[in-house]
């Protein structure tokens, strides 16, 4: 955007605000902030004078500390960030890296533990189902054996044939195929 007299006034006001806030004195005025060597690329240097002595400048360390303390307010006033509004000799106030509330190793440990527990539960449940299925099959066999009547023919025990409708007796099936015409 265009850097004009209004933008200069806003910058001076923000620096004066930072100085007032830092030193807790209400002596710093907008007129105490002097801009020097302003270029078209919005590059300049500035000094802050002491209003009580009117000639001496405020030490650079105090100005740096005041700007560092109020850097986010200055950036917000110009809708800029630390990457776009650069103060030479003043380190940028980067936000600290975000750390998760739980450590990463704890998350990985939880996932692995859940997989192990799920595997154990799966094995136990499948074992119980196999055991029930095996018991059910053995009881069905016992029930079938009880239903089969043992008949004696010529003194030899023979099992009764299951003569349900649609059941094919294997003895006669081979003879039918042998005599089938082509």
C-alpha cells in the first residue's frame, strides 16, 4: 500500500505508544519520534527524543525493548507480520513452537497397546466360538447316533438306510449309468 503522511503519523503514534507503555511515563509524544531518510520502498530509520530534555535521544536499548514488548500491536496496526515488518537490530518475536499436550511417544505407545489388546480379544473370542462350534458338532453327532436304529439281519447289526425323498442309493447309480443309451 502507499506510504504517505497518514501512515507516518500512525507509525509515530505506535512508537510513542510503545515508549509510553514501556517506561510508564506519559512524557513521550508523537512529536518525539523522528523519521529520517524515508525512501519509496518504506525504508527509514527513526529516533525517539526525551521530551523533558528535548535534545537528547532515548537510549537504543530502551527503544528496542519497548518495540519488542509491543511488537504484535505495531504489526496489527499495519496489518503486517514479523516477516513483513522488519526492524533492524531488533530480533523478531517468533511464537514458541507448538508442543502437543501429550508426548508423541505416548500416542504411539497407546496405538500399539490398543492393537495388542484388540488382537488378544480377537483370539479369545475366536477360540470361544470354535469351542462352541466343536461342542455343537459333537452333540449333533451324539444325537444322530442315538437316532440311528441298529437292526439285526441274520444276526449281524446293520444301520438303517436314510431313505429320504430325493436320496440316491449309490448301489443302483452305477448300474443306471452303464446302461444309459447314447
